[in-house]
């Protein structure tokens, strides 16, 4: 799975403990890299602004935002791609 650079920069901004020297694995467990409810709110807001989408509250949970591939899939669905 490949996403655009903006998405990856956004992940790295809100989850700063992601390894910088390597690519982000699509299945990386983001909670193990420090994604918590506070950083999740910032990440969601940034993604909504960046991609001109709205992510309904019922789609927001640490589970649905557990991996980069899960988040990217959600973003793409909200964009209608």
C-alpha cells in the first residue's frame, strides 16, 4: 500500500516516535509508537484539513486508527477514491 507524502509527513508529525530512517510499515501498530487519544485528535483534525474531508465521530477510535493502512483506507473512502 502506498500513500502520498503529505500523509506520511502528517503521521510523523503527530507520532514523532516513528522511526525516521525507515519507511513506515502499513501494518505498524501506531499505539506502540505513542499514538494516544490526544495525538489522535490532532491527527484527525490535520487529515480533515489536508484532504478536505470529515471523519464522523462514530468512525473514530484507537482501533480504527491502529495502523497507517487503516487510516489511509479511511481517508481514501472519505475522499471517495
